[in-house]
């Protein structure tokens, strides 16, 4: 699988919420930067979306991602949304940023759009392997359908931080992001 074509799909809401919880549990502070905006997005310092394979020992492809999508939402005006889009673009993501109503933790647009994109690219044979950074059990039917299309599915998420066991069991590969997340954030501060 060394030359496997792959795309990255990041549920940024899920990753950010759980990453913040992980940092709090480890008594570590995430600071607003090019890689983090509280409650909006988090990424691994020293890494871009298209090169996410470098985060994981044993990643099943030597290739750079064909495309890397990051899905998130925020409360704010169009200037704030555009600012987040620019930050994610600088990290080599195709940013999908939704406006969410005040007081809501998550936006349905994130899950729905991620699912639509991952399925559409699978049906159009744009990748051999989908890499999903998410742990929500709602993604199990998506994982199963992408596999029915003959694609491999890699799930990467934090062990013990909102990871639904069904997600891990349905993926072709699972990688725990806890150590790379903490190592990269510790080096960045």
C-alpha cells in the first residue's frame, strides 16, 4: 500500500473538543496560534493537512494526500469565518467552515458535509483510502459504505476521548492520535 492514493477528512469540531479535553486532562494548555483557535479548530504543530501521514508510525501510504478537508463551525461574522478559512488553508487544508447559532456546541453542517464529500469522492474513485480524523459513532454507516465501494478506511482519533468502539472496529486501520498530539504540542511551547 506504499503508493496508495488517499484523502484526509477531519471532523474539526470533534477533534477540537476532544483535543481540548485531552490537554485539560494532561494539565496542558493549548494557546491560540496558527494551529489552534479555542472551540473552533486544532491541528498538530509542525504538520500540514496534506502531510498528516508523518504524524503516525506505520501509516499505510508514502504518498502525500491528494486533498485534505477540515470541517468546523463557529459563531461569528463573515470576517471571522474567512479568517479561520485562511488559517486552515495555510495548513494545507481545503477548509469547510460553517456558521453555527450562538450557544450551540456543534453544527450539523460539519457531519453532513464530511459524509457527502467522503462518499462522493469514493464513488468518483478519487482515492483508494479515506483517512478519517473522528471518533463519533455516527460515522459507522459512512465507513461501511466507503468500504463497500472497495476503499480502505483509516480512522485516527484519541484513545479514550470520545472514540466510539464501533468506529475503531469498522475501520481497516486505527491509529491513536494521543501521543503525536501531546508530543507536537509540547514541542511547540
